[in-house]
C-alpha cells in the first residue's frame, strides 16, 4: 500500500501518469508522474516512519536514482514535488484542505507551508511550474476508483525521456 492512502504504490504511480497523459503533458512529465515516488521504495525505513517523526526524503532519493537514467525534465520536477506541496500550501487558498491525512502528516515533517522568501526562491527555479503540476497530479492520484492505462503503455514515454 501507499503510506496510509487508499491505493497501492503502483496504482498511485499509474494514476499520476494517466492524469498527466490525459492533460497532454510531454513524455518527460508523464514519466515524472509515473516515477515521482520511487524514493519511497529506495530506503529501508519502516512504513510508519512518519509516525515516529521521520521524513524519508523520498524526493531526494528518487532524484538521485533517476538522474543516472533520465533527462533533467524528469528528474527536477520529481526532486521538487515535495517543495511544490509546501509552495501550494502557501500560495493557494484551500489547497491544504485538499491534502490527504498522510500528506498533511508528511507536510509537517517536510517544513510546512513555505514562507514568503521561500516562495520567491522556489519561483526562480527552472522546473518549478512542472513540479507544481506534478504535485497536483500527485494529490489527485490517490483515488481507488480511477482507471489507469497499463504500465506497458508508458514504454514510449520512458524511452523518450532516457538519457542518450
């Protein structure tokens, strides 16, 4: 399962990528949506680590892993998707109320909503808009009723986004 959510890790990944594809996202962002939470699978912390006040820094683990295989257009939105949650909590009225309980719990461990100076700095990053869009799909991709494309259907997107 995906950390207290109503979907599995695989369902969450496929839902994110399916949502990205449905909105006409480029292959790199579809792949980012598919793989954004791979960092949760790259550590050996217990699943209840957030209950013990531990942030798994999955975005950094994911970015480090993905950077060896994918172009920055995949890696950077993944690396920034947690910061994008903090950003949206600070800039979008009502966004915090849309978060799931596990996402609210992790938000506290990740620094909470951004402060004004953090918002300004985040908006200067080259991939911040892509990270924000990825974050929105991330939040929507927790619905057990969403039908997704099969993982095999993303092969061409993955091939397009690989490093040469």
